[in-house]
C-alpha cells in the first residue's frame, strides 16, 4: 500500500475481532469490519500543498473532516491542483447511523415495457405517432445525456427512442434557447419535451429548467402543454414540482424507462 492509498477494506471474517453489527433498520457504513463506520470522502480546498505548505494543507483537510464528523481522520491522499488548490482523500470513522425506515426515494409508478409493447400501446391508444422533442438548453453543449435516450444507439444495452416505430423523435442537439425549444415543440405538435442538463455550475441546470417550465406555461393552455421531462447527473428526482416539470430522471436512466413513462402518461391519459 502506498502513502497515497486508503487502507483496503478487510472482510469481516478476516478482521481478527468480532464485527460490531447494527440490528434492525439502523445501519452504519462498512470499511474494515461490519458496522465500524468507516467512510472515504474527497474534496478540494483552496490551499497550497507545495513544498513546506504540505503539512499545513493536510492539517486543514483533517480539520474539515473532523467538523464533518470523521474522527480520527486519515488524510490518505493529497494532490496539488496548481497554485493555491489541493485535492484530498480522507478516510476515517463516523458515528452517524442510517435509519432505513426514513429513506425516501421516487419509486417507479409505471410498468416497464418492451419496445414492441410501447409501439403497440401507442398505435392502439393514440392511432398516430407519439412526438418527442429533445434538447440541451441554455449554454449546455453536452449532448451525451440526450443522445443516450434519443439516439438509436441508446444506452446500457437498450436502443434509444429513435428505434421505436411509433415515436417521432426530433433531437435539436446542444445550446438550444428556451424560445427556440418552445417554438419547435409547437411546430412539431410535441406530446413530450425531453431536456438534458449536464452543466450544473451555480445551479445552471435548475435555473434553465425553471425558465423552460415557465415559458411552456405561458405558451400553452394548461390542458394542452406537452409533457415536460428533464434529466441529468445532478438532478433530484423528487424536485419535479419545485421545477415545474412532470418528471425528473437522474443518472443511469435508460431509454426503456423513458419510453415506458411516456407511454404510461400520454397513452394512458388518452385512453
């Protein structure tokens, strides 16, 4: 093990002592032994670690870790990031417990359908193709998210929405302004608008989404507005109401999940 690596976890049966177990719904992090509370975190501080400043920088990282509840902290890795910035990895125990009874997540409330089932439901329910318009809005030039859902190549072994015969997909690409998105959605008579946001500095993804939802509310009667769906790595799936959209998808969402959701909401409401 080098000085830059955190101690590797040791399986409980090899730890040399009886593991501390937490009964019932209360659990602790696992590091070396079950229930020992060991965690590893990384962060950057605006301090220099070059030359004689290295010990002071590690002390600053340890101080922050203690204030986060990691005590005693081991500064396992220190990496200068140019003048005045240092990246740290810190390893150590916390005393916090996780109560699994209090975990709240957005559960999938619709069935997962195969492409064949999606096509059949749309053909029978709408008797026309379901129209989807997608884009990255604002200054976001990262199309990897929207392409993973829309492009026929797809993501995670699933083909994108362009593969579905009963879906008409219009991918506007990157850096699309909100007025342009609204205008194209009206022109295409979109049933759903999908927006991907990867750029998140200064909450740009939240501001862009709120601007978009406000623009669609102004441009459409409440009963004619297309379904608004957003996704990206930093979105909170429970924030749909706060952002003014119908659904938020987090990282790891597959095209099949999106297709199934659109079918459930649009075809189901039309039935």
